[in-house]
C-alpha cells in the first residue's frame, strides 16, 4: 500500500518560496518596503487558512496573487501608507531580495512607467516564466486579455528596454525593406515607344509608295 504524502508544512513552504514572492512583488511594485509589506500580509492570510491553501495546485501562485491585490488595495486607499514605516526603519527585512544586475534594475525602472496590470503580466511571463495560459489562470482574465497586456507592455517598454525595442523594430524593418526592394521592370510595350511608333509609320508609308 502506497504511503500517503505528508501534508505540506507552512514553515517549509514559506522558507522555500518567500524570496521568489518578494522578488516578484519588488519588480512589480518597484519598492522593497512595499513588496515586503504585501508579501507579509499574503503569507499571513495563507497561514490563517493553510489547511485549504496547501491543497491548491500552486499555493505560491495564490500568495503572489494575494500579495499583488493587497498592494493594489493599498494604493487605492492611500499612496503614502508606508511613508512613516519606511522613515522609521522598522519592518525587519525577514527575507533577502535577490540582487539585481544593472540591466535588471533598468527594467525595474522602466516597468514603473506602465500600468500595473501590464507590468504584472510582463513580470509573470518574462521573469517568472509563466505561459499565457498560466497567467490567465492566475490573474483570472481571458488569454486574449493577457496577450493584449503583454503586447501593450512590450510596446510601452520598447524605448527603454532593448529586448522589446528589437521586437518592435523587426516588423517595421521588414516592411521598410519590402518597400525599398527594387520592383521588376515592366514589360516594354512597342506601342508606347515613340521611336518604334515612328519607325512603323515610316515603313507603312514606304509600303504605300512602292505599291502605288
């Protein structure tokens, strides 16, 4: 008889996933303090209903989603909710946000320039490696909506991120190349050539004279 798998321990789940979740929220939100605050709230909610959450197909995706919604709700209530929190230096960093390369930092800065939903789709797809179908399932939107957000987000980031600039330039370059390609010469029409027309007329005239 096969042994039943042991229930997932919340402590082990937290340790294994917290760096990824905070890292994701940091890139989406653009602030370490807000990312840690949103993640803390999301993990608290997961812990309070752990017997249910651990049975989900992807508990980490649930925590990511809750963390993102917590942040959005906070923005709607007040943009300055964490000013005092950050100024006091409180809120111990219970986890370490992975160090970002200069290129990745540039991407984080650029992401702040686009709407949150586009930013979320881009981060889940390009940084978390989720497919369009997986993103649609996680955020509760049709796949077409996800594709549209990805396309708009890439276009908005094109001036700031070379990877997306290349993608945007490729179709335009193809069109430009096609437009500048030499066109095949049109077949010559003897009737449109003045010299040919004159020569034909002279021949006809000569024939008429010789036959007279």
